[in-house]
C-alpha cells in the first residue's frame, strides 16, 4: 500500500465496550488511543493548510530560526514527509525545541511561535491513565524526586527516547536510548531522569 494516508483513513473506528446502557463521559470529552498513523496524516493536513510540504514548512518556520540544519526525514512511498516518527535530529537540536517550548515560544529573544499555542498544546486534552495525560503530541506527567512531584511535558519515542521540559525547575533534558521495542524502555529512561538528572539539581 503506497498511499499511507488513505490506508489510515480507511481503518475502522475503534469502538469501546461498556457495561450497562449509560456511557461515562471521559475526561476532557474524549478517549485516548494512540495511533502513529493518525499522526502521519498530519503531514498532509499541514501541507493542505499551508500550501507547503511539511518538511519545507518545518525548515522555514522552526528549524532555520533555531539554527537547526542537520535534519533527516523519513518519507512514505508517495514522498510524504513522515510526521509520526523517524525524524533524525541531534540531541542538542532536540534540546532547542524543548527549550523553545519552555520559553513560551521564544528563542534568543525572537518569537518563533505564539505563546497561546505553546500553552494550549502542553495542556491536557485526553487522559491516558492515572498518572499520564496527553496534549497536542506532548505527553504530560509529573516526575517525583524526593517528596516533591514536578509536572513536565515531553516527547516520548521508541527505545525510551525522551525530550523533557520541567517548568518548575527551568529544565530541559534529552535522553537518547536504543532499547527499541523492549519491555521497560520508558521506565528505564524515566529512572535516569529522576534518579540522576533531577537529583543533580536538587
């Protein structure tokens, strides 16, 4: 199947079984069910909205203003930039994106994106479980160190990769890992974050 977006749009909508006739309203009015394919379709949505292919739009509006030049995209068989994963950036450049969001959309005194969008995208729009929520492609969770818990928003990738912003500590962290498709990959990097990185600043 070469047309990935059409394949995704043709998938059946996932239904939810319940006991009894009354359905409970989920937090924030929606259920959470992560699908990388859904995120991939954003590539075509962005292109239709902007009139520019997503990789070129990102280069112009985000990467170049941040001084990011070493970027490798993955492309579908129809040459659509993959927005659901696989984008290759250095740890330093990932850190720049996390810092941009921590700074409310500003970079070195220049406004790169609106503060309103940063706030909206890092607020919860779906509940995943008892400890984790989801914004607009940002995972939301508090990380505990000692007796305190620190709310954070972060990117989370296969292998346990994490790009984290912790506003209360004025901290951004990038942890890279190659434990792809392994059990406990995210727990391992979260332990590195709390037990070593956060411990070093407290």
